[in-house]
C-alpha cells in the first residue's frame, strides 16, 4: 500500500511540474562582439562574458534552460534583452553561454528552451 501511494505521488508531481513549464524548439544564435558595452533592453550593460540571453517576450529575469539538440549540452541563462529578430530564431545567447553548449563553430543551432510558466 505504501508503494502504491508513493507511485501515485510521483505521478502527480510529474504531471503537475510539466504543467508549470513550457518547452519550445527553434534556433539559437549568439551576440556579436559589436554589442559589448552597449545597453540591453532592461538597462544592463551588455557583456559577452555573462550568462544571459535575449528573448522576444519573456519577462526580464526569467531563467531559461537552453539545450543544444546537436549534442544535448544545456545551460541556464537569464533573460535581460529583447530579440532575436530573425525568423525562426527563438533566443540569442551571450558568447560565454554559446561556448558552454558548444555552438560557437556552428553559429546557429537548433535548440530546445524550457522555462517556468508565468501564471
């Protein structure tokens, strides 16, 4: 009986947590060095050595897990800017974040992003 209860609890937790998160697939790119020192949309100074990203709509401060679908490497970034404004791209990463998921040589890679829903 205890095992059935535990299994039921695990199933409910998994169902509930999947309702709290959103997952999307698309393409990621990374910022050019040209943006170093400029202001981001939230007013911060852009630095390519930080682990941040741009997204078109997510609130500033949202933590987003980005997974490179080519090699399954992931990183969690914080949204502090708007963009990318290229069709099919869903997130722009700093160069440091892009290095962590080994996408520098490719430039643009297919990714999965996962973030907590804002209810």
